[in-house]
């Protein structure tokens, strides 16, 4: 793969990953549905409220009995939430009733307890009420068959609340793309390990997995390979059996020990440069029918590569909308390198964007401080303060 534009490589990646966007439905429990995307419209199987019930703690009465107050009624029982009264309420009587309890036959109003005085077996009603007052009517909130959630809706806790309230235990959601991550390099060790000379902590695996999960993917494996091509091929073989997509980090440039390139080129993989900074070295392959994206190993290059080339299509495969791109004026002037599209780390404050670091692909802390990438075209060498620039949300 010779030096390509960002647009051309992005189009190539999209074509490679497009089959991944043909997602099917999977059923998950409503309790686990937050953050998932509804696959189809979801209609209520019941009315809500399910039955007429009391809006207040008080007394169920016949409105005609309390048209003139004070009115004294004989209390003939109590109805608790979850209970019921099996006889029709007779004229001149009342039932003590709790909030949410079913309204008994014969009663057509609820008198809140604050408007009553209890005296042994009788209750004195001090305020008259019209028929229907303080009664929640069946179906007044939701009617059976009403659509509660539309297909494509990202399910939040408020959606889970209504689905649970109508008695749904499961909901069909868009299945998530299954992605495996492989980091490469003999120098990599787990966080918390004692570092030997020349070793570094493996942050790329954790970082890529975090970005994937934040954008709707199901990360099925986070693996690591040495710089031995045979070892890498074994790790890759394990990854493709479980994943719809594999993303690798490192081993794609022009030096020695480029394990990903060395292993995949003989298998039909293509490697080369994209006219961008950071993230120039890129590769792609298909192994056992599974697309493999090969990103450079510098931490910032890895993240920028994911954001620029993979994030939108991963989100699409998960049923999510792309994150917005917009323009913001620069707070300060900046310089850029002609011939390479720059993705500079920036922070938006008070309606302007400022750079938080230089273009170096090793400056990890700056990525944490940034909330956007500033997209500077390849043919631009300088931009004045106040110039509108395109920014990509992180």
C-alpha cells in the first residue's frame, strides 16, 4: 500500500468493515439493556396502571355519600397495596385504602387521610370530593399496544424503567460487534509489573479496549504477542475465531522486528503509509474471513488511528450514531507540516480551541487533557488565531 490520503484509506477501511454493520437482534434482560440500542419498536403488552388504584393514602368512598360535609361513614375494612376487597362498597360506608391499592367496586373517589378524622369504627369526611378524584384510571399512563421505545433508540435508565413497569423481562437490541485487540512488542509488560531495562507498560491494549467499549463494541479478547511472527500468527488465529474484527497495535512500520507486517504480508495483508500525523503507518488484512486493522504502536498514533478510521463504523455496527464533527475558532495561531494531514490534540473552552501539546505521537498525557482532535488539511502550513478549524470529538 503506497502513501495514501486519509480519505482513500478511510474508504478502504469502510469497504473492508462494511459487512460488520449488518447486525442482527439479540435478546437481553431489561436489567442489562442500558447502553444498548433497540433493534425494533417495543410496544406495551399491558395497560398502565394495570387497574384503577388509589393515588393517596386515605379512604375509598362513594362521592354521593360525601356531597355534603362533614359526613360520617362506617369503615368496613382496609385495602393495602397488593391486596383487594372482594365485596362492593355499600352506601354509607368507606374502606381505608393505601396508595397503589386497587379501588373497590362501588367506590368512585378517594379522600386523602388529611381530610378525615377517624373515630373508632367510623371516619368523618371533612372535604367533599367529586367522582374520579385521587383515582388513577387504568391505562391513563400507557395503553396496551402503545410504542414505548422506537427502533434505534439508545436505551437509558428512563427507558428501562418503563419497560420494567409494563412487565417486560427481555428486549431485542442490536447485537454488538465483537472485537479482539492484539498489542505487539517484546518490550511490553502488564501494569503493576517490575520494569526491566528497556521495558514499558502495555497501555495500548487497555486503551483500545476502552475506546471500543465506549463506542458500543463487545471486546472479546485483549491479547499480546512477542516480536516472533509465528507467535503472532498463533495469537491472531485465536482472535479471529471469536471476533468480527481484530485490531492490532504496533509492528507495522519499516524497521526491523515489524511482527504484524512480517506475519501478514505473506497472508495477503497490505501495508504502507497514510499522509497523516500521527498515525502514518497503517495496514489491513483479512484472515479467515475476519477483517484485521493494523495500527502503529505509538500510544497517540493508536488512538488517532482508531478515531479517524474505525470509530464511526464500529458505532454504526453497534447501532449508534457517529459522534459530531464541527468547526471552532482557534484561540492561538498554529503551524502545520505541508503534505501531511494533522490531527492535533486540542481543548475547547469558551467557544475556542487551543492545542494542548505538540504533534508527538508519544505524548500520552496530552491526549488525556484533550477533548477534540484538530483536523488540519494536508495543504495547510499555518493558521491564524480566529480561523475556524474542524474538530473531531474524542
